[in-house]
C-alpha cells in the first residue's frame, strides 16, 4: 500500500444534477400523472459517495466531469469537505442528469442521462493514484475508465471498493478484473445477477423470489448461500470481501481475507422518525463504509456505524443532503 501520513480515498465516478418529481406513486407503463413539486439537487453515485466519505470524516477527492451548468455542484462538494482538484469542467457538455420519481411511500425510480460523465480524459487510461490508500468505484461512467482505475489500484496495492450499480452485463462481469478488488458491495438483486452471470448452481426458484416475500431467516439462508457460491466460483477472486445489503432487513457480510468463512448478519439501523426517501441510502452506506476502513476500525463497528447513518439518511429527503455527519451518527449509535 502507498506510504501516507494518513489514509486518503479517491472516488472515480459520476456527478449529476438530480431532478426530483414528487408523485403519489411511481408511474406505471402508459400512465400520465402530475407531480406536486420539482426539486433540483446535486447527485450522481460518485458525487454522493464522495460526499458521504467526507461527512463520515474521511479525507477524499472526487475524480469526474461536469458541464459549466454544474459549477454550483462543485461548490457544494467543496463545502462538504470533498477535494475538487480532479474535478474537470467541460465547456461543450451538460452535467449528467438523473430524473427521479419520488413517491409518497418513500420509494423511487430513476432515469439517467450521462452528459459529461461519459467524457474520457487523457489520464483516464493511465490514472495517477499517487498518495491514495483507498479507491471507491461504481458504474455510472464508461466501464473502460473504471477498469483502468481498478487495475492501476491493484498494481499500487490500494484498498479498492466496487459498488456495481447499475449492474454490468453478464459478459462484462465474466471479464471483470476481480483479482484487483478488495471489497464488493451489492444488494440482493445484484448478487443474483452475479450468480446468473457465473452460471451459479442456485435454483431458479431461489433467484426469482422477491426480498419482500421472504422472512428474515429465509432471506439470510438464500443470500448467504449465494455469497458462498460466488466466493467459490472460478471467475471470482478468493480474496474479495463481500457485503450484501438487504434494505430494511439489514446486511450480510463476508470477510474471508481474514480466514473467516462465516457470514455475519446485522439488522438495519432503527428509525426514530418517519421514512421519507431511500434515494441516497446505498451511497451513504458506501461512503461511510470506506471512511470506517480508512480509520482501520473493527469491521462490525464500521458496519454498525454505516447502518446507523443510513437510518438517519432515509429519514430525510435527497441524496447528498440526507447524509448525516459523523457526529450525528455516533450520537445516535451510542
């Protein structure tokens, strides 16, 4: 791992302007309904996760692109503690967009337009990762860039974290450089996509079951089986640690790098207020998780802190704006 006086994370990812349409329910095929409000906020998985790392107390830079219409997003990120030295402004591109249907029950549906996020800088094929100890990646930018950063991080010995959202195709998953990855964060649907791509032995009935139709014991059994099958698959690296998020039913975690083949389960953080918006919960979790790794805290403590932060997050609206600071999170955790 690179020598550094203190851990530092690079997030390579997307930056969006999120446009929230408040609706009574998610629009059905062929349906037209009116929104009660339209709100614009900063977003994008890269920006959200970098912001969450910073709010969780981590030292973080964001590597990505915006249009000139997104300079206010840059200022917001800076005000939250995110380093913007690797954030490029493009003159002839619009900042990426996310059109978000936000339903009254807290559920959401999202349509993306890449905009500046699909720009490949001259350094994208040979990224400079000097002075970083951790790298956090998602899948809202060109995959070629993500792969370049991950492979370079493997050469440099960085701790790498990948949240494959949106999910890659089956062929992309089979060609992915798993040997360079330290931590994989997926939800239960993404775990099934991975198993399908690798021709898992899991039964089709298990894969088709909806998380909401399962009790906790059955869900843990099925997801745990999937994690172990993934770990044993020939496409996959045996050194990868896996976290599977289960929404309101908590998380599963697998930490084989330390020789432990047991799969742990933690309950979701307890809500103290009404559920308002689940939009930023996954990004909040990823950012808090990396910040905890950077502090070299025990894994279970890191995860409990993440789950508590997510509980606060979903009690508030928006993506970045809903991420709590570390002080508020620790106060509730205690």
